[in-house]
C-alpha cells in the first residue's frame, strides 16, 4: 500500500498536510502497536522522498512524530515494567519501539542534513533549526535507549550525527536557544540540554543496568539535563569527553591527558545535589509529582535508579584488580534454585548438566566471557550464577553485571564474583517462631577480605530476608545464630543479605 502512496510525484497524498492528517485519522485508535508500526513506515517513506520542499518535509515529519507519541508512550510503559515479560511480548514491543525511534531519528537527521547542505528552500526552515536539531538529538536518544535495552552494538551514526548537529549549533550560535520540544512541554529545553542528556545518560554505565533502570535513569537525567555542563575546557568537574572530529561513545576523562580543540567535556556536578534531594524524598516512599517518568512507578525502583546515577557521578567505578589473560573453563548454572541443587543442602540433585563457559579475561573480583547467542538464553543483568572452575570440587557464586552484543551477535558478559566458595545451609527461625519448619535453603558465602568482622553474607531465596527475624543454622557441625544486619542486594530470584554471626553451643 505504501509504495502506491509514496511515489516520487509531487501530488501524492503526503505532499498535502490535510491528506496526511486524514491518513493519521484512519489509524486504529485502540491498537498502539499497529499504529506505531504504520506511522514508522510512513516516516521512513517521507524521509526518503527528496522531492518534498524542505519546510514541508519537516512539517510532515513533525506531524508523524507527534501522532506517534501517545502510541510510543503506551508501548514503552508496557515494555519498561517491573514485571517479567514473556519472550514473545518483550520482542514484539522492542521491535516496534526500536523501529519507530530508528525511523524517527533518521528522518529528522535527513531533514537536518538537507538544511545543513543548503538544500532547496533551506531559508524557509531557518527559524525552525533549533527545534529541528533538538528533536533530532531527542529521537537519537530514544533510538539509543532501545539499542541498549537489547545490549546490541550501537550504531556509529548516532555519534557522528550528534557531532555534526552540535558543531552546527555551536557555529550557528543556537546551542542555548530555549525552545519547547513538544506542545504541552512543562519546561523549555535546548540543543545543549538534549545533547547533554544523551551523552550523560550513556556515559553513566548503561550496560550495567537492567532495561527498566535504563529507562528510569534516562528519564531522571532528562529531568535534570539543564544542569549538565558541556564545554571546550576540561576542569575539575569534567566527567566525560566527546570528540567532535572523531565521534564515538563518550569516554571517562583522564586527568592530565592532552586535550584537543575538538574535545567537548561533560560535567554533571550540579546534578548531584538534585539527585540527593530526590533520593531523600523517595526514601519516604513518595515519587514527586513533578518528575516525569513517562509512566507510574513505585518509589523504590526510582530510588535505586537515582542512587545508581548519584554513585556514578560521585565516584565513577574503576577496575579494582588487574585482569589476567589466563584461560579458565567454568561449569555454570544460572538461578538460585539451580545453585542450591549443586550443594548438599538440596533434597534432590539435578540431572541437568551445567553449561560450559570458556573464560580468558579474569581477575580476583570477576570475569568476562563471550557467549554465542544460542547459549545465552535467560542470561540478564542481575542473573545469579553458580560457577565451578575445571578441576575444582567446590562451587562459587557470581552475578552478571554487564552485557553487550557485538556485530556477530555474540554476547559479551561480565560477572562479579560474590564468593569463590559457597556452602549450602538450612535456615530456621530463631526460637522456632512461625516459618521455615523444614529449613529454608540458603548459600553461605565465604567471607570477602573487605567484609565486616563478625558478619557473613547469605544468598537466600527472593523475598525471604527480614530485618526483624533472626535465624539459626548449622555449618560444619557448628551451630550459629544469625542476626540480620542489612539487605545488600535484591536480585531477580535472590536476596543477598548480611548477618552478624554468633557461634552457639549445641543443646
């Protein structure tokens, strides 16, 4: 159908705004998925039609973009949810949203590039250039977010297009021109703000986050993007740098390194007090009404997203121990229950063979490996792993912290070791009060060197940790009282908790 609509004749329907509006009115109001897919096809066709006058092409792209916004928001709320989606539903939503933002980003940049090269009738668009540039960057941020949500390779055109836009805005002196990105926007933005939003968000460890937290951190940085500083001079607050002449993903600033004139430095120090104040409110269980998260979310995941950003800005993570190029074979199982099955606390041992991972990049605190696409089912950020090096009898525990796909669709996974050796134990409520009658399986982690004296870490089934419930267990013939200290981490299917431990005499 579309090939008939979008011929190269000047009188086809999209050459007339009223006809374009009529097509949009015929879209199914109750099917956001179908509507977004159709608008995306139209956007692709309009972007590829060089016969449009430039100002009209921009007008149609804006019309399609604004028509798509409610559908994209609805699908995004379904995609970025705390609930686990089925593989089919997750892929269906991701394909629709990813395709839409890819088409929108390409269409806006096509118009911008035509204007930049003094295309036909470029003067008619001159007054709209700040809006065009800001929307182009905004669409690229959406494109990047859905690429990251699948840990896929980032399209290098995102960085090169951003560099072209930023340079043009600098030279045209409209970097800081205030504008309403969309009608009804509560606050104005600028090309610099939108650029800072993209660069600042991607720089803050995106590949260490689950998709929900990718979304929440992007929205939070969007709320505070006016406090992001971008300048040509490096200073004490410079966190990332972006090279306009050799555009690539933003990199952490190396103190004392020579700076080129094409470098732009991103500082986010002014955002830290805003995040700190927000976290205090969220700790009370309240999500402020003036924070636009493009959906309704409980305070706790928003607090965790804000804390991730604040921690990253205050002290960007660095490698804690040197990597060694030693090839190690690991037997690997994924999930709390499957790790428990590898210990003697389990009632039944599984007959399922563990996966085999070849690891060549390893350190005292973790490892990195490359997995084929078919061998990575179920592996996500936060997946709990049981790992057993070849030739050793004991199992350890690790958590997947980083994922990234390469151009060959191989999945690069980085994991943090929680403990090199674990032991299965059964937990009982102290004093015999209500629960755990048959013993709750748990994993006792070998103490870390930096652990607090007199404390032990336990991996427990998700939702079983209570800050008000002391526990008892037996390990290696010794009886212990476990007094809850803190919940260190709440994972996909586990609680990682710290307990003060007191050895007791047997009855």
